[in-house]
């Protein structure tokens, strides 16, 4: 399936010359080195020894070499088979197996073994479970809290569509950051994220903040799928209306020829424009680069997020 960009997008971007198969060649700013570090190998072995999956591997993240070298991995709970088939995602689709009751303990053990100051926990969609896996998220959060009390916890959740109480169960477990990605602009949902609903995802983020105003909320989108700048700016406005604190924007990369094609490669200069516009709209923190992913530099970003909130509160207090 080819996502055809509108004329204004095609005219404003960067498209490297086509490869022999007709797809766009990756520009120089997208290319990364293959992972070879000792730390990468050790992280991989630790995950296997604990029977854990990582979104870094399953989603073919381009930053895996850098992140794992610094012993930062995003743990993917509830198995490695998703009940949905989004057109951008490399995670396997099918009928998932039983939930591993030992997984919370294994995630906690891995957190301690890696000495993580900040851990990111995500999952596949589990539409087959009555609560979408929300209670399991809560158990994992609690296990990490007990094993490593000083570690801050970030969750990247599914939308729990049609599962009453899903968001509530996760927020009640008190993660430090609640992340749910919108992924793309609303016009492209039917083609790219057909099993989800744009305004349903916005409501997930809004509800998390309503339930706990102190929790940091975060969301991310991909660009290069055929969206316009105006559509991206509207997504920013929608997220701010939902009181989302942190926005990530990164380049979509096609995992396999069976996935949605890259419509264009967005230039680093355009990402910087997105960052400046988003900051002006009121986000506490914005990460917008070609290689930005939801949990890329998440530990560093969390520290910046806290500092940004403290600075904002100090400014408000000074005015009073």
C-alpha cells in the first residue's frame, strides 16, 4: 500500500533518489551503525535469560545499538504477538498466548540487574483480554517499585479500546510517565492505524491527566507518511487541549515491503521547526528529530521534564 503525499507535502520535503525497487533511498541523516558493543550483547542476553521481549527488537528500532550500549531497553510485556495489524508496526500479529504470571518479577529483576534509574514498559495490544492487559501493567509497575524503589517508571500503553477501567488501573499503579502514542494524523488513521480511533486515543491521554494531575503525560507521532504540516500542527493543538506535557516526533521508517511505504523523508530543519512550534504551543518538552522514538533518551528526557515543570511552577509563583 502506498501512501500518496499531497502536493504541498511532496513539494516541501526531501526525497532521496529512488532505489531500484521504487522505494525512496534513506538519506544520510537516517543511517545508523549496526550494533556491535559488548553492552548490546549483554543486554540481549539478559533479556533472553529473563524470557523478556523488547520493543527495541520487535519494532526494529534504529536506535537499538546506541540505547543498549548505554543499557537502556524498553521492555515489552504481555507477549510478542499483537491482536492488531497496524500498517507501520513490525510486531507480529496473531493469536497471543497465555500471560506470563512471572513476567512482573522478571521485569523487576532485569531493572535491578541493569541498574536502571528510569525504565520504560510497553506492550502489545491484547484485545483478547477482558481488561486489555491493564492489571498486568499494574502488577509490573508494583513489582519494579518493590525491587527498585528509586527507579522512575514510564509506561507506553495501548488504548484499552472498549475496556472499561483500563486507564484507571494503570494510573492507580502510579507510573511517573503515562505515554500513549497517537502515531499519525487523523486523516491517515484508516490506512495506517485502522483498529484504533484518533479521538479515542486523545481521550486516553486526557483521562490519565484527569485521574492524576501530577502524572506526566506523553505522546508521539511519526511523520513522512503523507501528512501535511497543518495536520501536524492540529495534532499539537489537540494534545495540548488534552493537557499532554511531552511530545515526540520522529521519521517513519518502513520495516518491511509489506508495510506502509515512506512518502517522504522529513529534513532535520523541518523537525527543528516542529520542535519550535510545539514548544511555543506550551509543551513542557519536545523531542523532534529524524531518529526520535517514544523511549529514545527517555531517562534523560524525564529529568528535563521534571526541571521544565519546576521552572514553570516557579514562574507562576513569581507572578503571584
